[in-house]
C-alpha cells in the first residue's frame, strides 16, 4: 500500500539522518547501531530490514549525505546568477555560517570519514574518493569559467587550483574544529580571495 511504502521510506530516512548526525559527532567506529536505534525508537529487527550491516549503513549514510551536500553546492557553485568567483566566495561563506551554527563541531562527513576510514576500509576509501573526485570536477569547471571571464590568472592549471582550493579549505576547517573558532576559515578566505584569485 502507498501509505506503508511512505512509512517504510520515512523510517529509513530517519535512521540515515540520525546516523549521519551521530557519525558527524563521533565518527564511524564510535557510532553504535543501538545508539541510533534508541535515538529513533526503531526496533533492531527493522534496522536489518533496511541495512545488511553497519558497513552498509555507513555507506548509505555517505550516499545520503552526498545528496544534501550536492544540493548545497548547486546553490553556490552552480548559481549562474553570480560570477564564478562570487560563487566560490558564497560557498566559503556558507561553510563558515554552517560551522558557526554548529559551534565549530561536526564539520563535513566526507572529510571526517576520509581521515578516519581511508586506511581502514578500501570500500569506504573508494566511495569517498568518488565523491571527492566528482566535487573536484565541479570546482574545475568553475575555475575554467573564471579564466574565460578574465577573473583569475590565465596561466593557472584549473585542476591544480581546484585541488589546492579544496585542500586548503579542508585544512582550515580542521583548524577551526581544533581552535573552536572560524577564524582559520576566515583567514583562508581573506588570503585566497585577496591574493590568489587575481586576474
């Protein structure tokens, strides 16, 4: 029945969202299935109706998070009402605002799990790399558009620039978590947009 299907789907989404929230806080290894079930009120038997194992749950959480992250990127990097540099700044400003809301905790699930799981699970490493590679392509496209518009130095290799931009931003985010202030992120934005992104 349609109602039952909707209920099943909403239960799965509830588990994924609560799992995401806990995993952002504690990481994959310290996230327990029972903790997720207790937080959602979902019976243990129902959990295994949706997920084969904790590993499957973790991978589906990554996919669930990717979709929401992709939507956020589309609102900034994909916003054609702004020029390419304005889009990149909007992306960074959105990240700073989100981090302030979280009181400099949690961060990005993809980044967090990349640090935690890349050496522990080849399945996780490959999936995380796929997501990162896809996101890098989005930034490369944005930088190439910026070059065509004369907004950044035409001699830059856009692939290198995209990699450097993402790596620097990820590092600034880690520093913000450690220092419990968004100043490292703000410093990265100031330096990057005042000195690097020049025609």
